[in-house]
């Protein structure tokens, strides 16, 4: 377990046996422990192992804070609540009903991941409504011995929130500030169904206004230069949006457009960081990124008509 600040730690969930794909955060306080984005059920053995290695029994966990309900962030929540029925779960009000009744979320994810669903994510149990506190943004959540500001930060997902504490200077921003493998490129994850570039840029402006000392992104870990990180994220959001828009102008099938986008993005990563894109693709598949952006641009086009 790695320390971010006094009472704030994180560890690698070793998703699919690979390092630096999904990180989970732990907030330590005298009245209990909070886990922020516990990850999918497929990584629960690693989560419980890491907690035990840090001397944290599951009985001491009082709260789960969710940036959003995508399976790589929140899939284990229902299983954890089944183990600890008094756990409080904090999630945006749009996402809350899908934790209580996850059938639609599971069905949507199955369309994207098919037969790999179980091996990737494991089970997703319902969370009883009584365990959930719905957030809108603007609240303060007391967890892990600190009061965390909650901000509504859509763009990647309509139900995304971020958490910030100005005493420790750490902002947990989920996927809103992108995917960043250690020491390299910031890549926007743009899967369907509800990418919104305008709202995403507003969310980045809000995060930037916090002047945090550290941004924590789930894929993967802390970034100690938040202004530069947010600036790069803005630039690369424009980059991937432009690539997707250009793909849609090509006189070919969607399958070929998706392939073109994926290859262009791989080439861009190679050009900018001189490395292959496999870790990025594992954290956020490029074909799904195209589908989310294509859906966004087509909705914009339909609205104009």
C-alpha cells in the first residue's frame, strides 16, 4: 500500500494479473475506514489481501465512495455490502438506481464485453437502497477522518462525481482526468453510452479550480502536477474527439472507421511517448472509445437537424 497523505493510501488491484491498470484508494480515520472505488469483484481477493497486509480488517470499513458505477470502479460494491451489511455507499443520484437494480447496467456492459464479462469483472450484486446515500454534487462527505468536498463531474459518465479535501490536497477524480500510466500520456477514456465533451470540459475547469496538490486517477494512481495534467487532458480530449469526427467523414463502414481510429490512436501514442499502447488499451479499449465518441458526434448531428 502506498501513502498519498496522512491517512490516505492506495494500492494496485492487479487487474487480470497486470500492474498499473486499476487502483483503489483507502481513507483511514479514527472512526473507521473508507474505500474509494473498490474495483470489480474479480479483484476482490487482491483488495482483501492488501487490506489485511495493511492491518485493516474488513470489519473496520464503514464507507464506500464511488466516483461512478462502471464495473471497473464499482462492480465489487454489492458483494462488499453483502459481507458488511452496514456499509454506507456514496454515489451520484443518477447511478444509485443502477446499483440497486443492476440488470440494465449488466446488460449494457455485456453488449460491450460479451463472453468476457465474468472473467473481467466477476459478479455484480445489487446494493440495498437503504445502504445508499445519493449525491448531487456540492455536499461534504465525512469519511476516513476527513470532510470531502463532492463535485458533480460528468463528461465521461453522466453519474460521475469527484472528491477533494483541501487539508491533504488530494482530489479523487476517477476517469474525468483520464488514463495516465506512470510518467506518461494522459488519455481520455470515452466508452459509450453518455460521453459529453462540453460537460467534460466544464468538469475539468472545476477540477483545475481546486488547485489540488495531487490528482488521483483510477487508471493509474497519483499525478503530482495537476495543472499540467489537466491541460494535457484538455488537449488530448480535443485530439481523440477530432480523430473520431474525421473517422465519421470517411466513406466506409463503421467497422472500418473504428479500425482506422484505433490505428491512428496507436500511432499517436507511439509518436508521443515511444511505447506501445497495450497498457492503455487494457485500461480503456480503443474500439470502445471510438463507439462512445461516434455516438456523441451523431447525437450532435441529429440535434442540429
